[in-house]
């Protein structure tokens, strides 16, 4: 079952702590013969890499990935692909205070309650630094599903939503927020700068769309495509909500307004007249674009002091110094993309297993 | 891995179709020596049973559960517990039209795309009737976690939300909507009656709170408590969104307003001054109440005609006759409770496995 | 993970005790569209059925299988196939003595040590009666691998081996021992009769050959075909050893005498000049016949008294009365066949998943 | 499910090829707080290390293990433990011939049949070099089961068996064969020298005994202790047979001679008067020593030419040059020990999960 693995046939396991020597992923079940080298993985890591703008943590990590196994002469062999990323800029001294008191909103107290002690350096295993391993594994997953195009972007930051009418796909990679709305991106600069200067932080909502997947991926009942996606996204640090298609808004529709009517299409497949369902019905893809959104809470590491208790049980106030993202939602966009890729690669193979 | 199983140590598998002779669940990994008989399970099934008010489907099913294995002299033996519920009121003739055309919002088209054909009688395997098996399995799970109290109720129906100030726990079981607000329950009668008479349907939001679980259940990273809960809830029919604690609203808070400050408590455990996190941090329970919400779309089976296509690819209009819940969200409340119980039972055993 | 499930994509779960109302299997992951009804399963159960000759237990069980789900209009739907067999001839009164003392060689003491108590009636869950569920599931597996022919037969009984030169495939179904050697079958009548009359029992060795599977099924390293087969066979009651190809004898060969040399074959595939490997290399099928053998200990239930202790810790002597197979190895042959079919069906789907 | 992982709660994944830059294991589910550092692992790797006597391959590998995660301040944290061993002495040039023709007895042909191509350098993933990762993971497992002592040794080599009367536990570590019989060890020197000089190889039988495990580990039916052990051992390179307790010889006993009678012991636990069962009944440990044996075929890599075919389908003769163990069974002893430790650690945690 594994606590640190995900997937059924295409399955990955991650390892590593924020301030250990390295972190990595082992990808198992990858089909053989796919073209893959480190240059296929690195660009995705670069998208998630810290320190690329003033709106993310200033920790300097090159995040260079090495492929240690499973690839021979530029192609996957079908055996486990071991991916490793060395940690370079650990600065453990920043974290001494954390050893003694619990940061509210962080896993500190829960880890101690569970394990009796914890690697407190930079959050240890609970650090979002682990998501680098997901992104690397996700790049392998993309090689399994070349027919699918996945795009994640922010639709809201600090409570400020994009204007859907101003949606511009090309804009997403032009600003440091993965924001598809130029005007919103400009406003978000101020919001994030303001939060950082105030020693505060803000939340965000990431939307992800996957095009090109055929009808038929997913499976009833506990391997439903949407169920797997929900698990995958909820496992990302700071995520507190996941919705598919219209999601929570669907609860406010009626049977007629929520229906996605179908008409005959040119190639025998249906044309859907709406996509309230977000591309999934009964846990199985319908051939429409897959649409999901995840809500990320504001970064819990803030300079503003918060009431807490120490390991000794005594009252304390804690300010989380060090280098932190004022909005973890920003760098979550490439992680959501990776998780969606990982789920879809797995579902493609699973579908092939059962239905040939 | 199993498509139709859920859980890691405490694990259940369900089987059965809406119009087959029976449906059931096999519960594996249950600890031995727990007191259990059919009378412990039946009341939970009765809560979910159809036909108990005019606000749910009029299909008449007694939903009598039989324990076929795994219990000896009133106690669980540690071996698989097989639970079976016979289908009584199938009326297959109601569903002939469904065989030929796809009902929008249902799994009909996706199943055909995946499997090449489907058991179209009452939705076959994709029918919410399967959730009876979950509720039965959930009753077994409750025996594993006597320290936990789980309550699910509706906080919104047809876009009409309860008044939190009027929340009354005792009210939940007094109305047919599992609604904790007397006034809202009265309004909802009209909403559901109106939808039914209009040949329409409405959505709902179910909230679930679990008290009594200790800090330390759950595990990084892909067995996180919230990740498991998200998968479990998203696997329920008609669910389109899941959120933990403040969920999507957390994305609109700041680091300070989202913090759950801690103060020393009388027994060495912390007192939390807020519960924005919903009882989970880093995927592990904090000892606070677990709080989650799920969004359910309006029933897709409506009398109002919807544009669709047939199996022959031709355009058609479909009205879904038969006996349907005008709001599937109502009967989902006991199902959400069951899924939460199933996840918590599993997490309790997993925690014991790793941490003694 | 499940204690009572086996398989990865094609996966089955069994439930039921010797003296409960019924036993069964849930088969998950079966491809859709396969022709299947109860008449396809019953003949395999009939081969394993007790009471068909004087050489097996006289318990009278019709072992009628019912398909409760997963099949529609004579074809598998891709959803879980629930199979149930009712217990008819339980005679619980035979087993009262077993409640108080541990039968050496049986699971009685180990179950009590593990679970604190046990369903002592007929061995409860540890009874070989559970293998009926395997045989039923195995019949479904056969539908997944029509290209494979599987034959299990006894090559040794009570220490008396067949003469390989006298091997006659047609003989296997003509005698009550699944013995391919007419003369040996005659001798075994006397051996089994002798054991039964003496209140004793004998062991046996079952060999199983599977023809028709292509090269390429199986996978390194912990899903090796031979590793899965070993697990599957060792899970059968009374099995104490498993070997593939030459097995233990291979340890006495040299590199040259153990080699299976290859020559070019007519269709581009190799012709192997020997099959010491038993059809598996590196955990993957080579396209040669799969050959394995399992060793079954003598039935532990014997009339001859054996020294033991009671649940009260006191010394006791126990004679196991009731209706028992004097050689459990005989009825194990159809069970070994079923387990091989179940492993191969799973491996076929797994191979398809990863390698298209 | 993972092709390259093993275990249920305590679960490890291995990666790496013979001639890649490194190999390793990720151990997941390890309890927190156990004392562990590299010095605890290295001695076990040193036992398996090549090049330590003239009776093993002359490949020079220091096999230095690094712990990359999961340990903090000398204790396990409960998060994944990543173990890495760099390959130093790859000499890829030795293996050019293997790229073009299939070595009988090796996985070459099966890998090509499955994956379409393979990493032919030193056998790639199918090389026994992978077992270094198992031994490293096994050392972690030992920390989980301090109550258990595991000893593996050779009882037969090249068809020459030890004299049980001369069994001397202390002798096992004094000779290069893990042989408990001084006289046999002397004879085996000649056998192995002879095989090497003749360009041949020999097989062996390894026995493994585990003392100290309590009654109650293991679980019916598909997680049986013996079933897990069989899978674990059969997954080791060159293993062709596994038996528990009397194994295949049990098939030649009678119910009386195979019984392990019980008498009351001083502490309320039974004293067993024999151990034909090898410490397992019904798939659950009885508290007696666990005893198993595995058969290893002779090394398939031999200098003597063997008939084969090339990738081009043409007839060829192949001599496997390079540095090979003349008896792979020797270095398998520490690997069997490791696999037994890994299974027992997992079963201990599983038992704790279900039975407290």
C-alpha cells in the first residue's frame, strides 16, 4: 500500500526531506521504449523552481534532476526510473526555533503527536520541497500520455479572481503567477508584495484543464477518475479543497441547468453542449476536457507572531523567519499539472489492462 | 489494487448492480473480538433506505442485511465479513428506454465508451444503490472506532443554506433532510416538492464532523488523512467537490486569519483557538474535530426532456421516468458518514501498525 | 493490500467459513464482454467437490455456484463478479471437541494465539472448504486466458511416484486421483484405503503444466511470474513446498546440464531444446510450457490420537473424528489449476497494461 | 501494486541496473524512533559483497551504502528511508556480445520478448546485483524485529549435502560458503574450484532459520506467512524452489509422523515435540522456529559454449565471459536472510495493525 507511493500500475514513490542531502522519486510501471532523458524533465522542474521571482521563496536550488536507472540509450526500459535531485541551499541554522515550538498551520504538532519526534529542519518531510519529486515524476508521466495536454493556472489569488472574459492562454507563462488574465496579474503583484511586506501571506485557487484524453479512462467505484484526482490533489501541501467541473457550484444548479446535453458529432462521437461535469461521469472520462480546481490556504509560515505552545507544553509566540513563499499557491500550479499527469498516465494503463 | 475496494488495512470491496439479485460488501482486516451482529448494522441502513419520505425515491427496498461470514458467536473473528442485501423491488421494465439512449449526467455514455456495453437496468453498477453496501461496511467500521462520533447533515439544499446560528444537533434526525436548522428544513420541503413537481431536481452540500479522534491518525504523503477522505467522498455518486475545514474559503484568508493558534490545555494537550484546518495538518489529525463538506450535483434523472444521442449515434431527447430522488444529496448524508467511518477505521489500524 | 485478496489487476477476494451459511469470491478487474454463466463455472467445482469417491471426505456438498453480479445477458460487464456457494451439510455437532483442544498440524493454536478466539466449527476460515471459492474464481480466470491450457495432476501419493514413461494425459480424468499413470492409480487405491482404515493419512505432490502462454508475461522483480505462482500455491491449505521447472533438482545440475539451449524456430521464435527452467526466466515467461510442482502434507485430521494441549493449557490427547480426506493432495489438483489460472489471467492483464 | 516493491505496511521498492550509476531501495512504513545509521547496514552488505574470496565474482564493488532520507539524529523518523549504493566497477565493455545473442538460462530473451529491448550490460535489471538493495533494506527490517534472530546457510552445494550431525552454528561465518559443516566446507572448495576451472557452475540449497518470533504473525489466506516467504524467496535470482519445514519430504509422511505434538510448557505456552511444520500453521506463526529452504540453480553465465539464437533470429553459440560467481547460491545466503527479515518486519506490523 505504501504511505509514500501513488498510482496503481504507473506508480511512483517519493522520498526526501527539505534539508536532507537529496530528494527523489522512483517511477515504476512505466511502459518501455519511450524516449526520455534528463532534458525532458528539467523544464518542468524549472517552472516550479524556487527563487525565480521576488514572489516566491528566495531559497536558491538549481533542482537539477539525475536519472539513475530505468533508461537505456535514451529510452525507458520498463524497469524502475529513479530520479534524484540534490538539495544545495539547506541553511539549517534558520530553523532552530522550530525545533522547540509548534508552528500553527504546519504539521509540526501532528508529526510529534504521531511519531514522537520529527526532523524539524525546514519542515522535514512535510515541506513542499517534496513536490519537486512529484514534478520530476510527472514529466515521466507526460511521456506516457502524449495525446493529452495539461494546463494549470491560477484563477484567484488573495481573494481576487480573474476575469474569465479576459482569459488568455498565452499569458499564463508571461507572468510569475501562472495567471491567464493580464490585468489580474498586475493586481496580484501588489497583493503578494503587500502580503510579504506585512509579514503575512495569501491563498489561491488553481484550475487545471486536460485536453485530449479519450472517453473511457477511469473506473468504478473506488478507482474513479475524479476520486483519484481528488486524492492526488488533496495530497499536495496546503490544499484544502478539490472540485471537478462546476464543483460546489453544481450544488446550486437544477437537473436541467446542470445537464451536459449531447448531439451527434461528425465522427460518431457525441458533441457535448456544455461541460458542467468537467469531463467525468460515473468516474469515467467522457472525452470532454477534464476540469478541476484546488484551493490552497495561505502559507502558514509568516513573520507575524502567532500564539502556540512549545514541545515542553508551555505557551509561546512564534514568528516563522526564513525564506518562505508569500503565496504557496503560485508554485503549486506546476505541481497540480504533475499530479494530473500522473493520474492520467496511470488511468491510461489501467484502462488498457482491463479493456485491451 | 482493485477497482472496487477501498482501504489499506481495514479494507472493503463492494459488488452488485441496481437490478441484480443482491448487492454486498466484503470487509477485510477487521480486528477480532468486536461485538457485531446484524442489529448493529441495520439502523444505519434504515437511515439511508429509500421510500421513507415523499422526498426520496419511492422504490421500496427493505434493505435487510445478512452477515454471511466473519462473525462467530456475536464477535468478529478477524476474517472477512461478508455482508449481503437482497434487491427486492427491481421493476426492470421501467428502464427500457435507457438501453437505447444515453442519459446526460449519467455514466451511460462513459460506460459504453469504456466497456463496449453496459447493464442499463437502473444504472447497473453506477447506481447509487451501491451505497447501501458502503453503509453496511461503514457500520462495521464504527465498531472499530468507538471513540469517534460522526455526524453528517445538509448545510445547503437547492442553493438555500442553513443559518449557522440556528444549528441544532438534535434537529438533524427530526426532519427528512438531515437538516440541523428547523426553519431551513421547512423551506427545503417546498424546494424539494417544487423540484419534483417541475420534473426537475436540486443539489445539496453535506457537512460531516467527526469528534473524538486523537492526534496522530493519517500519514504523509499519499496516505494523508485528508487525501483519503477526499478520495472516499469523491467516489460517492453525484459528488463534485470536497473540502476540509475552511476549504475553498481558506484561499481567501491570510496567514494570520487562517492560523489555528494553540494554548496549553489542562492535560498537556494543546487547546486550539480556532479550527480553520478542519482537524488535519500535514495529512495527520491534530485532535481537533474533523470537518469536511461535499458538494452533490442535482439528480441527473429528471422528467424534463434533455437533448442526447442514442447508441446508434442519432439525436434523441430523453426524459428519465421511473422513481428517482429529487435531491440525491439527502440520502448521501448517511453515505458520507459511512465513508468517513471507513477511512478513520483504516487510519486507526494503520497508525497502530507503524507507531504501535 | 487485503489479507483475503489476491492479484493485482485481475483480483479476487474470498470469504466464508466451513460451517457458515455460505462462502464466496468477488472477482474484480475482469475484462468486459467475456461470455460467462454459471454453467461455465460449475464443472470446475464439480471436479473439486467432496464426496464423489470413497477416497475423499464424505461431506455432501452440491457446491452450486450462483453469479450475483458482474454478468449481464451472458457477458461480463467489467464490474465485480460476485460468486456464492451455499454450505448445505455443515453438521456442526461433529466439532465440539475441537473447541476445547488444539489439533496438531491445524491452525487451531495459531488462530487462537493471533485472534484470541476462533470459529472452531470445521476449522472455520482455515478449512480447505474455502478452496471452492478459488475454484469458482479460477473458472472466471480461464475465460480471460482462452489461449492457455492448464492441467494439474498428482505425480506422487504417499511417497509412491508415477512412472513418467507411463504418463497418459487421458488417464488423468479416468481415476479418482487425477493420476496420469494407470498402474500408479491402482496402487494409490490401496494406499489411500490403507491410510483411511488405519486412521491415518498421506501426502502428495501435484504437478501443473500450462501450455499456450506467450513469452513476456510476468515482471521483475517482485511481480515475477514464478514469485506470484509460489505465493499463490503456498497459500493453498497443506502446501509446504513449491518448485518451478526442475526446482530442487536444479540445485544438483551444472550450468551446462541446466541450460535450455535455443535454436531458430520456423516462425522467428526460438525452439528450446530443454525446459529445465519450467517456462520462466528472470520472472518472465519464455513461451515454453510452464511447469510447477507443489508438495502437500498428509491431512492433519486423523483418527489416531495425538498429544496436544487444551485451551486451558492442560495436556490432552486428540483424535479428529468427522469426515476428512485421507489425502488432501487429491482434491488440491483442481485448486492448483485454479490458482495458476488466476495468476496467469492477472499477468496477462498486467502485461497488457505496461507493454500494450 | 508496483512491480518493484514488496511488503504491505513495511514496504520497500528497489531500483537500479547492474551497470547504471547506482542502485538503491526506498523503505516505507518503518516505525519511527528506531536507532539506525549507515554502520548498522554496512556489515550485512559486506557479507554479500562480491570479490571477498576466490569463490565469488571478482567484480570489485565496495558497496558503500548511503542513507539519503528518513533518519534524523540517528533515529528513523517514520518517513521513507532512501538507501543508495553506487556502482563503481562496471566495465561495460565485457558485455558487448550479450547485446546480440540471448544467454540461455538468463532473462535476455524474456526481457526482449516483453519489453522489445533491454539494457544488456551485465544483465541490466535482471542482474543479481539488485540484491544488494534488498540486503540494505533487510538491515532496516532487522531494526524492526530485534526479538528475531535469522540465520541462513548452505546445506547443499553441487549436490553435496552437509552432515546434519556435524552442524556447527559458529562454523557458518568461518568459511566462504556460509557452510555449518567444516568437512563439507572443505569439500565445497574443491567443487567450486573445479566448476570454475571447467568453465562450469553449480547449484546450491540455502536453509534459513528464524528464532524468536512469537505465535500469531501471518494471516489467512493470501497474506499467509509462508505464502509471503515463498513469494519473497522465489523473487531472488536463480531460485527455483521454496519449501517450509519438512517441505517436499512432508509429502512422504503420514498424519501421525508429520504431526507436531504439543505438551504444556512452563509459561502457559505449548512445547512442541517436533517441528515438521517449520513454525507455520494455517499461514500463522506458531512460536516455533521458522524453517525454510530455497533451491538455487547453477549460474547460467558459464564459459562453456551453449547453443542459442541471436536477436536476428540466427543460430549462435554463446560463451559468457566476464566475472561471474561459479555458484550464485553462496552469496544468496545473506539475501535470503534479508528477505526473511523484510517479510517478518512487515508481518509484525500487520499483526499489530489488526490485533493491537
